[in-house]
C-alpha cells in the first residue's frame, strides 16, 4: 500500500478523537443528542485545527441511524457506510478556493430542493468560504435565508474577517483555537503509537513546539521525522531533522547578547554556522528564546505554558533574573526587525551579525533605567573628581598629546582586554583629533563608523582611565587634513558640508 501521510491517516472520525476544541464538540454533541440542529454553521480559526474534520464528522453524525453516546457517527450502519464513500450524493464538499465559486453556488442553489439520496440531511461543506466572489456570496445568501428543511450548511474559513456580515448573521459560529503543546503532544503520541514507533517524550515536545498550534503542521513535521529517524524517535534526531538549534546553544547566545558580550555571542554564532543551521532559523530561535526569557522574568509559573524541560526552564529563569526588561525589549526589537528584513536581503549572514552587534550595544539603551544608570555613573565621576580639571588649565601642567597619539596608546590597552574589539580595531585606523576635551576619531566611511560605534563604550572607558579629563569620544566619517581650500570645497560639495570637519594645518594653494 502506498504510504499515507500521518495527518490523513489520523483524521478523526468520531468526536472523541478530536483533540482540543472541547467547547465546540460539547455544543455540537448536545445539539445532536437533543435534535436541536441549526441549518447553517460557520467554522473559523487557524489552519489545521480541525474545522474540516469536525464538519465531516458532524455531517455523518446528523444522518447516522444509531449514533454513539456522544452523538458521533457509529460507522457501522448502512447510512454511515454509504456516506463514507467519497462519491456519495448527500455530503457535498465545495472548495471555494479552487475557483471563485459562482457556478458551484448557483448549481447548489438549483439542487438544494432535491431530497437527499440515502440520508436524512443533505450537508454542504463549503471550505475556504472567504474565497467566494461577491456574486457567489449573493447566490449563497439567498439559499441561506430560507434553506429547505433537509439541508445543512457548514462553512469553513481561516479568514472570518472576509466574510460579509449578512452571511455571518445567518450562521451559528464556532471558533477553533490553536492547540496547546500538551494537546499536540497527545496527538503525536496517538499517531506514533498508531504506527508502532517508539519515541522520547522530549522529542514530542520539540515537534509540538515547532508545529505552532496547528495539528496538521505538527503531523507533517512528525512525518518527516518518521522517515528521518532511525529506531526510536529521539530528541537529538528530531532537532536535527527539523534543522533547529539545540536550546542550550540558543540560550547561550541569547544570554551573551543580553549581557552585551559581543565576543561570546559571535563565537556562539560561528558554532551554529558550523552545525549548518540556517540564518533565518537562528534568528527566529533567538527571538523565541527572548520571548521565553521575558515570560520567565515577568510571569510566575510561566512554564505551565512555555513547556520547557524543567532543567531548561531553570536556566532560562536564571538568565532572566540577571537582566532588565529594557534590555530584553531592545534585543527583541532588533531581532523582530531582522526577521522582516532577512527575506529581502542578499547578505543574510551579515544582517544577522549586525543584529547581534546591535542587540549587544548597551549605549543605545535610552530607557529610563538606562538613562538613570548613566546619570549615576556621571555622578560618581563628579564625586571622585574626574571632572575637576581642564586640559592645559594649571601652570606647568603637561600638555595633552595629540589625538592620534592618544588613540595609539589606548588601542594598545583595549585590544589586550577584548578579542572582539581587537578584530575591529586591527582592521580600521582612524585619523584622530583632540578638541575641547573631545576626542574625535574619523573613519573612512559610514559603515566603518557603525561597526566601531558598537564598541565605542569599551574604547571610551579606556580613554577615560588614562585621560580622565576627556569628556567624550566622537566617531564620524570625514576628516580633512592637509588639503587646499579648493580641495576642501570640492569635498564639501561631494559629501555635504556638515559632514566635513576640518582639522590641523591645511596647506595653502
Ligand atoms: N483538533 C484536532 N484533533 C486531532 N487531529 C486534528 C485536529 N485538527 C486537525 N487535525 C489533524 O490535521 C488534519 C487536518 O485537519 P483539518 O483539515 O480538519 O484542519 P482545518 O482546520 O480544516 O485546516 P484548514 O484551515 O487548513 O482547512 C487532520 O486530518 C488531522 O489529522
Ligand atoms: Mg479545512
Ligand atoms: Zn451510523
């Protein structure tokens, strides 16, 4: 027999096999038992959550001669047997997505008057009903207004906002919700037990998380793992098959980012490249981990819905407890933006690295917390006298060295401390100038400036240690030194006057 995919093989045939959606099943089951059946239903909700499956069960249930206790079709009686044949004439499935449906709906309108062939009710299941054209909706409306006694409509859609109000008001509406991790784990257990495959529980949780609330998506991923895994379906193999990074690795890199540890973050990134993880996958998983951290920090007992392993949850909580919300928020913003941009970029790897650098950057923390911290640092400096003297103010005080000399001195110090800064500073040498206690560093182009700005705090810290009276480090693009007036004019015209800073002695000419 040809292989049948798990989600088709495990389409529920009775209500008790439908996972989640308890509120819907209960109402439908009660209606069936009391015979109080409506003539038009609307099933809405995300994809793969059971709309079509429940519609099919209900269509057979209303007709079954000896229904089960919960109202489900028995599957044994003559009617059930007849209706399980896809070619039967009483359960009619119309796919509104395949054409915009005018002909089908007109056809339907002409045919509803005929009595069902074997069953009590003729049931029309109109899938993806939001795809109907305006004309088709109008044709449908006529029939919905006064359907014959023997007709039931079940309209299904993922996009309820596209359904005209006139249709909505004539239907009894049921909202199918996304399935929880626990529910998806149960679904997977049933499926793997059903095909006789052994599994690790953690493997099921990883699959359920990847399925994002959709039963169909979860079973499709499970299908892939069934083929991929040898022997027992293990956590390790599932992680590999799905191409996701190990949560430990993701937590490590996210922690480094939140700590502003560029060095460790870039090393972790390279580990992931080496494992062959995709750029967009890495980005998505860092974002998901940031969300976990935010929940673990702000909601007591968050693991009730995060469903991390207890060991992992403890580690996430520990990371969360050492970091302020503002930093988590900053990193989330950077990575959400990245996710939107990645699909358009021809340099996704560079984009990811830029995002990591940017998320690490603490100087961009303009939240109340961040500003208060910086004020406090300034107060401390004021108190310990760092602001007390100006360059060249005292008699006989040593003159300050030139900007270039200061840069040379401190760079030597900085690169010994921090490997990531070393990489950057080895590659780019600026022209420097000291003016009014501000150290200006001019780099060749805007991009270099951006890159260097990510480590400017580290550099400035080193400058301050040696030269406490330097109040600021400014990194910018163009410096004009030793140029003639005519040349300076030309450059100003080229790059815009306000970006040109003239330093030192220019030659005459
Ligand atoms: N609630 C559920 N319980 C058990 N299995 C489910 C459930 N929902 C979906 N499935 C599984 O997913 C498959 C597809 O489900 P179904 O066609 O009912 O989803 P749907 O909501 O109609 O999706 P779509 O919006 O894409 O049409 C089913 O065959 C079944 O294997
Ligand atoms: Mg469907
Ligand atoms: Zn039956």
